[in-house]
C-alpha cells in the first residue's frame, strides 16, 4: 500500500508559512536544497530542477497533493504545472478544471484513502496546513524540515483543532545550514 507522506518545511514554533502564505522567511539554504535534490528530487518544482542541476528520476513520490493556497503562488507566477514530473492533485471547491493539474472538489480524506489503495509510489502531501489538518488521519509519515527560525504566527503545520495524533520518531538528519530533517511514522 502506498504511504501518504507529509514532507514540509516548518519553523521551530510549527508554522509552514507566514500569515499571507509566503515562506521566503525560511530562505533557500544550499544544504537544504542539496538534501532535497539527493533524497527527494521530486519535491523540487519542475521549472527549478534544471537550474539546480537536478535530473534525477523520482525516488519516493509519483503524486503530489496540494491545497488551493499551496498551488496559488505558482498560478500567480504563471506556472500552471509546478510539478509536471508528478501526478498533481489540487483540492479546491473554487478552482476551475485544468488540463495541467487534477482539481478535486471531493472530500480530501476519502480521496486520499482511495489513492493509497492504488498501485504506485508514495503520495507527497505538500500542504497547506488546512489540507494537512484534514488528511492527518491518513498521514503515514511526517518529514519535517525544521528551520532554525521562530515565526511567531502564520499558517500552522496542521490546522485540525485539538486532535492529537501519535507519531513515532524515525530519525533526524542535521544539515549544515541548521535545518533538522525530522522523520516520524504514524504510531
């Protein structure tokens, strides 16, 4: 069975983006980019892969799940297919159908559970916090790039209200830029 993996950058205090949805306060440290290129090359947007010298095949994921707010910055930049090397699914009740991504208005949890039953590589939950909160019961693994910054507010890692979900630590990788890549498996 495929795993649903929430692979995301976060601040020490648990925010994945600023209140306006931007994440540039994390920066793009070389060590973090090198880690992503080596371990998770498919998480780098298609338009940046060549510029970063990444031509590696997908290693872990063949599908990316995004909320509308996660997809929106690409649209605003004129990029309608940010991860063309993956099956791109955007959950939205307001976006029009697209030939570049699959827009899904169905219940995200039910949809993700069905996807997990289909053959293929693992599923990457790219965000945002609202979608992550809805999909938390289906998340099999967390890979959190914990950045050495306190945001003080913004979009939380998972907006689910108080609903504790237990995870078991599965390893930590310290990067030269101060980022700690924390891995957890659903308990």
